[in-house]
């Protein structure tokens, strides 16, 4: 190839390369996708509102796929990814698509919600009609009704139990009155029936008083202000109240433990609680046995223990003895005059004071009840002083 031809070919090839590079630089690249239009402010606010709502809200499409679930719904554990994991909720959604507006309660197991079992009230709503029957988006609104249902059950049981408990002494009084009328010419029989009427009247009066006390403790009246209370005074008052009944059965009540403990509370309520524990011990202890009551300071609490050598409590009953109207031995209720409310009152007094009551018992060996009430705070000027000592001194000064 001659130099002239080579020069021409080089110029052509070079020009082609330059043109290719220029074309590559000039060709526009792939265009970025157009940005989606921003949702209107009203939609953002509505979604935010649903997310902050207290009731749980779940929106399902026609295929039961979750398209929206607020925080409350996910907190209940009923949604996994885009599916409902509770079959009862899917049944409610289908009932709503069929034209109903179902409302029902659905139990949620503890393993699902991550705590104790819950009860939710569910309302299903069809949001829009679908192209065919049984289609269309559905909203489920769920409200936690666990506490409301528990209160309703307690109220029903309470009313039923009160009616039953009142019926017994009232019926007995009615029968005894008729018997006295029929035996008007027999003074001895009249005296015997009159004595029995007095016993039933006392039982009825005690039941009414304890019902009033329990109503107050359960929120019927505002809780009085907690003030420094000497444990020694509470124990002494309770021993004095039960002394007569204990003496009648030749049961001495021994006192002991730490002196000078002070708690914050309502003295009358605490005295009632300890009195109920002592009265319970006297009632279920054989004649000639012994009862001990003492107090000690432990882990920021004053522990008041009442120990007896009575018949003890069967294992199956120990978890229920603090329930209202519950009695271990129903057959003894009439003879002892018990109402089944004494230990329930103790439980509520302890709860209202930020404490608790526990029991240890063995059949044939006796029982020990422990009432735990928070101690009063240590004085600021003497942080090393035992809890309650300086407060006890202040209380004594104020009383003197």
C-alpha cells in the first residue's frame, strides 16, 4: 500500500472513531423514573391518626391480605407480615363481607400478646362493596376489654353471693320468729329461740358492716391520706378487739417482735386488717391453744405475722382464701358466724397500702398469715437511722 493510500485509510478510520466517541457522549442515557406524586396532607394526617389511635385497626383487602395495621394492632400480635394469625378475626371479616356488622369478643392467648391472656371486643365493617358477593375491603376495630369483662364478672358474682349470704340469716330470723310465736306459752323455748335470733342478727349485722368496709376499700370512697402509723398501736388495738373471743376459748395471744416500727397508712384500716387475721386465728383454733402476733422490719416493709396452731388450710384452698365469700369449710359458717369477707378485706387493705398478704399453712399444724406494709421513709437528717424510728418519735411528740 502506497503512503498516500495509507494516509487516506488512517484519516477515515480515525474520523470514524472520533465520530463514534462523539455520538456516545451525545446519546442521552436512561431517564430516571418520574417521582410519584406526594400524598395529599389530609391522607398523611389520616394515616397518622389511625396509627396513634388507641383501638387496634386492621384493614383487609378482598383476599384477606392486611394492607394497613396500626401500632395497637401489631402490639396485640395479631398481624404477621401481611396476614392475620387469629382465625376468629378472619371469620368476622368474612361475616362483614356478607353484609353483617358483627360485634363479638375474641380471646387472645398469652403467648400471642406476650403477656397474660387478653379479651378484645371486635367490630367488623365492610368499607366498600366488591364486584361480587363476599368481596370488598373490610376494617376490623379491636378494643381491649379484658378489665371491663373482669369487672362485670366480679360484679355479677358479688351480687349473687351477697344475695345468697343475706338470704341465710334473714331466712333463719323469719323461721325463728314464727317458732317463738308458736311457743309463746313455753318460756324456756322462747328464750332458746331468742338467743338463736340474737346470734343470727349479729351475723347479719357483721355481714352488712363488712360489705360496707369492702365497698369503701374497693374504691367506693376516696382513699384517705397516708400518714405515719405506729405498728405497735395497730397490734395493740387488734389484740384488744379480739381479746374477749380469745379468752372465751382459753387462747392466750402472745405479742413480740421489733418495737417502734412505723408505716405510712390509715390506722383504722390497718387495725381492721390485723383484727381480721387474729379473729380468723381464734375462730379456727381449738380451745387451749396459743396464738402469736409480732412485727419485724424486712426489705423496706413492716411484716406483721399472726401464727396459730389451728386446723390449718388444705392445699387446694390456699390460693382462694382471700376471695370474697370463700370459706374452706362451708358447714362451719353458721356455727362460727363467719361471713367469708374478713380475709378479702385484709387483701384490699394491703393492696391499698402498696403491700401484700401471704399465708403459710399445713393441715393439723396451723397457719401463719403475713401482712407486709411499706415502712415510712427514713428522716433526711439521719439516713443511718432504722426506718420509722424518727417518725415514731415525731408521732409520739405530736400525740403528747
